[in-house]
C-alpha cells in the first residue's frame, strides 16, 4: 500500500491549516513536558489543540511524523537562541566561545 501524503506534500497549506499545524506542534511540546513522550497520546494532543485526529494525520502522516516535526521545531528554537547570543559579539574567537558554550548549555 502506498504511503499517504501529508498536507505539505500535497502543497495545500491554507492559513487555517498552518495555524492548526502550529497548534498541534505547540500542544505536543506542552504535553511531552507535562507527561513525557510515552504519556502523550494522539487523542490528548488533538483534544487540547482542538483539532480532529484526521487533521493531525493530514499534516504529519503519523505520530512519528508529528514527533519529527516537534524535534525540528525545538532544534530550530535552540539554534536560533544560540545564534542570537553568538551575534552579540564581533570578535570571531568570542563568537566561537559563545557558540560552544551555547551548545554545552
């Protein structure tokens, strides 16, 4: 059976769809922080986000796809935070030191 395409693979990202996708990611992060990854169900995510399960599967294909999107989002936020700190200084050596410190923290 062929793999079902997600919304982004179909190229159908409406404003409402983008908001639902963002809300699903945010709620998943909240629930993982509260309950852990194994205590976070698709049903709980959808209920708190106010999105039907088919909407979650439309956007992400599976719980695994949702978790991959969550990891991407958290990693982007982490990198952005490190870069913002690194760019506060002009000296290359200080930038490198700040970057390494950010990665350690």
